[in-house]
């Protein structure tokens, strides 16, 4: 679903043509010296301020892609929703382009929370965060440290960059990848452009961020529905990913309610890592297991994942109110 499938731009506001239960507003906000671009979905009618959900795409994604499906679904359920592009991606600013920096992306979540908390449409005491894939790992760290977050949904999360590298790259290929990263460090230090790799490829011989035909087919479709998506990222993005270890944050999330959604045949975010991390979480928490691969939550399992997530946000941001620490 693209944003233009359900709305037409009219300046900074967006007018619905399908009689959806929400309006869209184009917004920008500062983060890490750059400007992040987002879409704020606000329920029509009803009485604000509204409980609000903040979300950003996963690795290499842009806001018009799969997360807009979730944003529209949540907004139809009475939530205000901010979906925005990560720094260096999509319509957000910053150089180098197409670099996945986990530290700056997590700061983006915090700045997005601050931004929505200052808006009249938003009830700042009822803010939740949603993340899927790479961003599914971010929300574990953010919710562990930022007590403004009153509810969190982590879907098919990235848990360990080191383990992902070990499982994704064959042992005989690892020295070559590490050597290429070392050379890239030298060249960037000398002021040369960063080395780039493909995000996905249909050629098994290519080094890319997410190997395999399911990845290639999914992102080929993303490129069709989200024109700002590009099939490239900096090589350093993989180097930065190896420093990610989200499991250590999970025990600190409680008492903020945590929902984790895990795909049992996930080849990119290994389910055993997610299940081990979830086991360390304290209550309140819920685990949803679903069949399929890393991309099925956005397709054949969307009805299940979207309803489970919205129910969790409804339970803790609407019905039960906030239970997180202030």
C-alpha cells in the first residue's frame, strides 16, 4: 500500500479520497543535526488528544513501504500515528546517504517521541512505539531506557549483529568481507566516497545486506510502491550492525508492556535469538508466534500481526491506561 493509494496531498495536509477514518499531515522534526521527514496520521472526529504510536522502517526501508500499512491500520483504530524516514534515508536528510547507523536511528525514535509529545493532537502520557525487523531491535533498547514509552511492540526483531554476521556469511567469505570493510575505513578517512553494497540481489554470488530470493522479491515490490527506496546501502552499515546486541536491554523494559512477534521460519532475524531474549523479559509481556519467513508479517500474516499489535496498544494505552514508569 502506498500513501497515495489512500490519500491525496493538499499542501502540508493530506485529504482522504477513500473516506478513511484519519487524516495525514506531512511533518518534519530535527534529529542529530538533520531533518527527519514523516507522516502524522490523525483520527477524524472523536476527541483528542489521542493515544499515539511512533514507528520507523527497518533496515533500508522508507516510510511509504510496509510500515504505512501498519500506520493506517492503527490510525483506523483510533490512534494518532507518526511514521517517519530514518536519518540518511528516504526524504530525511543527512550524509552519507543510505547508511544504517543504529545509534542515530535510536536517537531518531527519541526525538520523534519528543516531537509528538509537543503536538496538540497527542496525549503525551499515552505514547507507544512499534518497530519491525531492524527497528524491532531499536524499540527494545528505546523502551528500556525511555520511560515516556508506555507500550512497545517489537516485531521480528534484530537481536544480535554479531550472530547475524556469523550465520549469514559463510566462514570462507568472512575474511574477504572484513578486509573490504578495513579498506573502506581507510578510503573514508582519506575523504573518498563510502563503499556501497546492494541491499538485496537475485545473484547468489553478490555480497548484499539481505541474501536470498524472499528478500529480493519483497524489496523489489517495496521499490515499486515506495519510489524513494533504493537498493543500496553503505558497506559500513554492516560493520555498525555487528556492534548491535539488543538482548541485554530486554530485562530492563518492564514494567512497560512488551509484545514480541516472532516468525518461526525467519532466516534474517533468527527466532531462537528472539525467543531467548523474550524469556528474559519481565511482565507484562506477550509472545506471538507465527509461521512463515521474515517478510510474511507484511503479507500473508498481516491480518494476524496487525490485529495483535493494535490489540496490545489498545489494552495498554486505551483500556488499561499507562502502566510504565514515569
